[in-house]
C-alpha cells in the first residue's frame, strides 16, 4: 500500500496531510503511529485528512490524528495548513469559508499576506465541557501533580487545555511535569499542558506538552487557550502576540461571549509517497 501526502507546518507544528476527498483513510491506529515515527516513518505531530463534509454548511471536513495514532478533536495550526492546502489545490476561493473539524465548524480566510485567519469559536469553561473532573469552572484552580499543587486554568478550545503561569518558559518543567498533567486522572480525555510566560500585556511566550504528541514547537489551540486564560486573569489585552519555539501567532479574544480569532502562517515543505512495506505491497 502507498499513500501520497503533503508535509506541512504551522510555525514548526508539523503535519502530514492526506487527500481523502475521494477515498477514505485506510490506516489503523498502529499504521498512523508508524507513519508518525520520525525514524521509521515520515514523522509528524499530527496527521490531517481532507474529506468531504458531513455538515452541508461546510466546504470540506478534516480529520486529526496524533503521532501516537489517537484521534484529536481540534488543531489550530492544522486548520491553517488544511486551508492553505485546499487553496493551493484550487479547491478554495478567496473570502471566508467554513471547514468542518471533528469538534464542529470553523471559519477560515486566506489573507493577502499569506497568513490564515481562523475563527476558533467560543472557549468553554464548564468542567463537563473540558472535561475536568471536580472542577468549578473558575479562572484558576488547584491541581495536585505528583504531590505538588499547581494553579491551572482549565478550558476547551475544541480540545482540552490546562494552562499555568510560569516565570520563564525556558526553565518550566514541560518535559518532566507535562506528561503527568497530560494523563492526570482529573482529565479523563487527557489534556494539553500549557506553560505561559507573560512578557507584557500584548506579548506572551508559550510552550505546550500536547496530548498524544509530547512537546511540540507550537500549538495553535494552546496559544488560544493561553491568551484566554491570561485575559480571564486580567493580565492581557485583547490582541496578543504569542511567541513559541517555532514562530509567532496573533490571537485576539474580546472576552466573555466572544470568539477566539487566530492569525498565522502555513507552509508546505514537500510532497511525497509513503510505501507501507509491512502491508506486503
């Protein structure tokens, strides 16, 4: 079996994009994980499929799979790459269009400067919506992590996030504490663990340990979640520059009752074909 793919990235968060508009993805969890292996496969943070929509109001649907093969509900950097892929394929016209994600429709627009603007929808704070067992929906909540209590903001941007404030992201315990938060029993669907350093009211630095992928160079929904968490704490302005290890995003959130708007680039790295030797073809 062979699979044609595009390798893309959004500020270092890298993806394999597969065209499934006429043929469904024929890879199980183990094969997706094999494809995602950076030594034995292609390597990616997430695999994205482009499919016919199920929602008639949307132009296309996209599926998301983590590097371990598990499905994901939303990916901010990924949706920008999907939009850029469709535009390059001649499948998207100028202007705003709705795409169907696993967590619902999102509105995207290709900008003249090559960036993609995405309406990520309303953030959700109710513990059942994250989900976050024993949560209150408060702005900040305590979480016992391996015997140490940290303060987090738990919310959903179509997928779950636990954001904490740190003095310096360079020294934050992302690799040591991140895995424990990702699989914390109070997050039954696992969670993305975000570490946010506030530079000023319009700038933050961010690192994220993503569920199913580990720390990535950038996380689009993580950037949205961090800005929302900072805004709810009264620490950030409406428009914020988010600096990650892979690049920068602009996130705007007017506050309660408003959608989160994300702007950032999407780049194509190369096109290729993966041959699955284990399938006997």
